[in-house]
C-alpha cells in the first residue's frame, strides 16, 4: 500500500496549493499520473507539488486550471501561484474571494475607500501606483493586485448574480483618489452600481458619529446553503470566520447600520451633488 502523506494547508501558501491540488484531483477520481497526462507533466512532478518537494510554476498552474475547467474564475490555481510568487494578499483573503465568487448574498462595509468589487480599474490602479511610490509593494505586485481585483469582479457577473449590498462610510465618496477625472468616473460607477436590479447602495453619513458600529472593512457572505461567513481586515491582517456565534453579532450590527444610514435614493442624490460640486 502506498504511504499517503498528510498535508497541512495551514503551513504555508505552497502547502495550501499542494493540499488543494490533491483534493481537487481526488474529487475527480484521478491518480497523479492521470492529472500529469492531462497537463503535460509526470505523475512524479504532480506528487512533488502536492507534497511541497517542487514549487509550482505559472505554466503548471494554468495547465491545472484548464484540466479542472476553472479558467477565468476568481479561485484559480494561477491566482494561488501569484499569491505564492508575490505575496500580495492578506491571510484569509484568497479563501474569502473564492467564497465571494459563489455567494448568494454579499454585504460590504468600508470606510475611507471604495470597496474592491465597486472600484473602477483606474481607481484601483491609482491605489496600487501609490503603494509602489510608498515602497510598500513592487510594480509587478501592483499589476498583480489590479489584475486580481478585475478577476474578482468578473466572478460576480453570473447568470444568477448575487445580491450585493454596499454600505459605505461617507468618507469613501469624499476622499479623492487619483485625478479628478478618475474620481468622477468612480462616483458615476457607484451611481450605475446602485441602478442594477441585484444591488443596494447606502451611505453612512458623518452625522452617525460614534453610532457607526464598524471602524474598518467588514464583509459578510451568505452562501448557497444559507450559512454566513464574515471577513474583517486591518492594515496588515485579514480574518475569515465561519463560526456562527462570532459572525451573527456582525450580521446584527450590519442591519443596525443599514437602518440608520441614508436610503439608496438619498445616497445617490448625495453622490450627484458631490459630482456637481455642490455642498
């Protein structure tokens, strides 16, 4: 009997890649040689990647995506390879994005910045360019960050799209990012977002003061099985939570925030006023 090594996906991004490769292969009933034949590698090479004896390459990752039929999704092996190669994603975020791409309902809250799913490419590029100028990431990492965001947005365009609710702190629309033209286009994009049949946009006004329940990014997902997942983020850490006792208080606080925020009509009117330069 062939010895089977236990894989620990928490050990490192490479370990997570290998563990997911094995589970995806075994779900299809394929041996390592079977997958290797489909992607142009030996079964020994596949084994090496699964057990972290070999590092995956971009060519390997894209071949695996083709074999598994997941090209163009937000949860590809190529994206996982970029995480290993460039390390631009916070812990917990890759898994969150994979769930987001399949969720039935998505609830977003952000303060200071337009949340990723609602950003234009130019807005996202301005943020990435600034991070390069500050020395936080390399130019290559900046390009990967923007590319990843565009893939994330594409995964939300489906035959049966998710309900997307976004409650934005008022600071999000007042903070200038990029050129005036970039910011104006971003504000128009928010207006267009609000007009879609599967979306809701609300602004949490400055007047809420201390009554605003969140001080940082909070995302909530309702999955197809009606389970709820939360993702919260600080400057340097991300945390994905599936435990109901800790997720439910965030769901309750989000509903309370919606109740005291501006209506969608009032929110869109405020954005129109800002675009026209009126106070």
